[in-house]
């Protein structure tokens, strides 16, 4: 049996809509850039670091937004930006891709927002303000609070727009360093994913199967931590990647290699790798995916009281996913 080790160097984690500008400088305008009375683009590095620290103290309610802000502060490889309703005191934080990376209005994968709020009214004001969200694009909004969906639905209905929402269980590990060491079967080799594996991931991912999803997965592999097991021929048989917002996934085990504990091994290793980089170790699991829920809980992940809201606007990938199937036993959340 070989001792499992993590390849830290394989996934480096380096370090739209036009915002409406008032003719008269508003109280929120500063060196941060243009703003409206409902939002301010926070771009100053020192302020982003302060925001990261504040969001960390509010974990796990801030998981998605905290992960995104931390990624921005570590080099921002996927060109995200942060909006707040005010500074230094804030009631809402919204992250979104920068305008230059959302040239394709139909790209549901790149056009991802995360949100955390302390005041529902302030969140409603921001989301409804000109420029916070480009309602002409396909996009997805992620949040861990009930009001995230309720406000989205309210604004969408006023605009005559239809949204789709999928709810997942959220799992968070408070201390991955306490997870036990694992040993791998000598018939497989531990590695990290390579961009050349993007086609395989795209074929197996339940939200994949099209060119936009392939490019998105290639970006995840290129910029964020991942772990996989390779067979004797060097082909991936089981894997987990991670997202720009710090969550674990997508993951998959090929059917002929299931029931060997591979996903549990990789779940353990990636949780520790993210923890070593200063990220929270967390993910989401379909409500009907009992095997993956049991795996998370066996490994010390705690199910959070808040559901994970996955809100989609006009999803139209080439291969339309159902979005709600239960992953096969032995797979990670999508």
C-alpha cells in the first residue's frame, strides 16, 4: 500500500453590465470606481483583504462569498469582482465576473454570482439596481440564505423573467486537519487533473456536454486545486476538482471503478489541500443522494442548517441538464 500525498504544486491558486454613474458624485464614489446609491465596486486590495477577514469571521454563512473573495485576493485567475452596498460597514456582498470575461451572454457557467446579505431590504435594493446583475444574460446565483431566492424571484417576476432553482444540502468540515491519513491501493496513482482531462470531465459532468462547459472545466483544472486517481495506463478513474468560490466539486468515479472507496479518499485529500491553502472545506450534495451524504458525515463534514440555493436564469446549454438527478453512488456533488 502506498501513502497518499497531495501534490500542492499542481493547482497553484495564484495570487457587465456597466455600472450606472450619477452626473453628481455620490457619497459612495471613491477610488474604488463608479457606483450607485445601492452598490460600490470594491477594488482596493487593502479593503478586499479587510472584507476577507470579516467574511471569515462569519463562516459558515458566508462560505461562497468568502471563497470567491479569497480567490480574488490570491491573484483573481477568473477575473471576479466584488460589490458592496456601502463601506466600511456593509449589509450586502455580491461577487460577479468582470465585464471583460462575460462577452458571451449565453455562458451560464462563467456568469456566476455569489451573494451574502445581512439586511434583506439592502439586498433587494442592490439586486434591483441598474447594473448589479445583467438580466439579459444567462447566469446563476449561488447563496446560502432563504432570501437569496425570494428576492431573485420577486425581481424576476416584476421583469417577466422565469427562474429555475435547485436546492442542495451544504456540508462544511470545521477542521480537515483532523481527518485520518489514508492509504491508496497500489493499482492506482494519486495525481491532479490535467487540462487534457477536460473532455472526459465534460462528458461525465451532469451539467456538461457542450463547449461552454468544457471551457469552464478546463479553467477549473488550470487554476484551482484538484485530485484524481490514475490507472496503470495513466487515465483518470476518479476525480474531484474545485470551484472559483472554493467549494469542492465537480467529482466523479467511472462506473467500473466504484465501490472501492476512491471518492472517500479523494474527498479526504482535497479537503485537506483546501484547508492547507486557507480555504474552508465545503461542498454541496443533492438532497436525494444518500450515499454521498453518508460519506460526508462519516468523514466529519457537518450538514449546515442553510440550504444551498442554485438559481438559474434562462439556462440553455447545448446539452440541457435536468439539474436534479442524484449522482451515482461514489460520485461527488456536481
